[in-house]
C-alpha cells in the first residue's frame, strides 16, 4: 500500500470514530471543539482530511469519555508499519529513532516496565540492523531495571553480536557496560570487571571520546574492586574517575561538554548519538536559563522590598535562607545573602555585612556573569568604601559595573554608576567621577533608545 493510501485510510478511520463517538454523546462539532479548536478543524478531522496531533487526540478523547487509543484503528492497513502501545504507527526511519529515544527516556525516568512493553511490540524484521541492535540494547536495559537479570543477560548477548556485525564501537561499549552491571547485580564482580575493561578498550579506540561515560565505568570498577577486597586497585580506579571528570568539566558551562560530544558524533556520522547529546545540551541550556530567571526574580523582589519595607524584608531574607529549597540553589541563596548584606550595611553592621557579601560572591562566582553576581560585587564595593579600603572598593565597583554592561543591564548600570560617582567625589577623584557620569549617561541613552 502506498504512503498516501495509508494516510488516507488511517485518517478516515480516526475521523469516523471521532464522529461516531460525538454523535453518541449528542455533541455538536462546536461543542466538541470549544475552547481549544475551531469547528472547521473538527470537521476536517471527521472527514479524514487531516490527522489530529497526539495532544489534540488526547483532548478530544477526554471530552468524549474515551482513551486516545480507542479512537485509533484496531489494525493498521498495509505493511512495514511499527505499532507502539501508545497508538503511534511508525513507518519512517526517523520515526523509529524518535520512538527509541522515547523508550530510553522512559528507562532513565525509572519507568522501565513501560518501555519494556512498547519495545516488545517492535517487529525486528521491519527494522534496520542498526535499529535492531538499539532495540536489543534498550530491551536488555529495561530487563535489568525491572529485575529480570537472566533475560537482560541473554538480550545483551544478542545485542553484542548485532553491534559487532555493524562494527559499531559506541553501542558495543554501552552494551558491554550494562552487561557488566548485570553481572555485578548477580555478584559476579570478576565478570563485571572484565566487561568494564572491554568497555574501556572500546572507548579508547573510538573516534568519539565520552568522558562522563568513561568516568562512570571507572567509578563502577572502583566499587567492584572494593567488593573483592582489592582496595588499592579500587582507589586507583576512583582517582581515574575523578581525574576524567575534572579534566572535562567546565564549571560555568557544563552543557558545552555535551555539545562537543554531539559534534564529534556528527563528524563520525553516528547521527542517533549526535541527536541524543544535542538534546542533553539543550536541556542543560534550558535548565540554566530557568535557574538564572528564578534568581533574577528573587533579586528584583528583594530589591523592591528593600525600598518599601526595611523590617519586613529582613524577616523575609532570614526565612529564605532557612528554606530547604534554597540550599541546592546557589544563585537564589546568593541573592538573599547580597541583599541581607545590603540591609546590614545600611544598619551599620559592617562585619556581618562583609561576611554575607563574601558568601554571596562565592555562591554566585561559578555561574559566570549574572545580575546576582554583579550585585554581590557592588555591595562588597560599598562595604570596602565604608571601611576606608578604597582600592578594594574600586576593584569591586569596576568589576560589578563591567559585568552589568556585559549583561546589557543598562538601567542597573546607570543607577549603580551614579552611586559610585558620589563615592568618588567624596574622595576628590573628580576625573574618575566624570568618567562614570559619562558612563551612566550613555547607559541612560541606551535605555531611551530601546524604550
């Protein structure tokens, strides 16, 4: 059957089921559509002219009192399709790769049983050899995580042979690693060590270096040696793991390590792995953006509260620093510390203020240029001036203002530059003061230009 015929029959079947269910519920197309869809969209679906997205299918099914799978055909016409338990029918290579990626995410999320159910529905004869190897790899992984160790062992051995036939060192290394963890779970640490050593050999000979994976292998080997009472070898492996991580971790931008791996896999034409690491990189970028946004929200909230409620903000800052949620959020904690330092400074508690400001600087330093890090530097500058340490004060103010400029925070730059001007004028540093007046004016000009 041609792809067009397949899509037509599939769409007509889904549309007919939706119409049948709607009529049974005595709903008009308008009632089914509101508020998410148009009447014309529902009409086109019922006539089989368009296919609803998965999300749309879930919404429509819920309104009709059905599950989304009940609106799908019970059988798929034609050949070559792959049916998953979710009701998705996969025909193209990219669709199968996407499904395999989804199964891997299920396993990583701790829902290996769900992945196992769907992987078992994929017919190997309709998959490319590379995909067959990947399915066996994921099946073995899912068996392991559901405690079916003997099934995992058998499946990984099958996957090993498929990967060997393909000369795919990357997946071979991952299979060898996971099979080693299966033997470790069976307390056969000697066999686990042999497989991990084989994994390291494959990684070292590979065109693409995977440092975090290699560190995990070393760490596991260290644990296995401990179980065998071979302490010196355990220490050696664990030190190797630490050295690999330290050599390849950029504290400010860990996502770059995954991006570099994605680029290496692309050059090696291993596009599935390249895509996987690109997604990991993207996730870390998004997570970093979320952390920065959250810390900036706290920064401006505390800043606003400082203007209207001096006593109330002290209580709020103390509560924030006692909150367990901020213990693992360095930037949010740094923001609270820098504002507490400002509050203490304004209440003439210089030593306490300096202690909190230094802590804010330490907590924010690993995140690169941020509003929070700039605020910590600027309050340290104010404290240094109060203690007549003008050289340190100038260094902190210069660093903080330069950071605000790099961030494009023109309003904050103008405000803080004018504050610094006042301090410089008190010291008779008129030439420096004029330079910062000009800088504040230029920042104000930029604000006017963009507003």
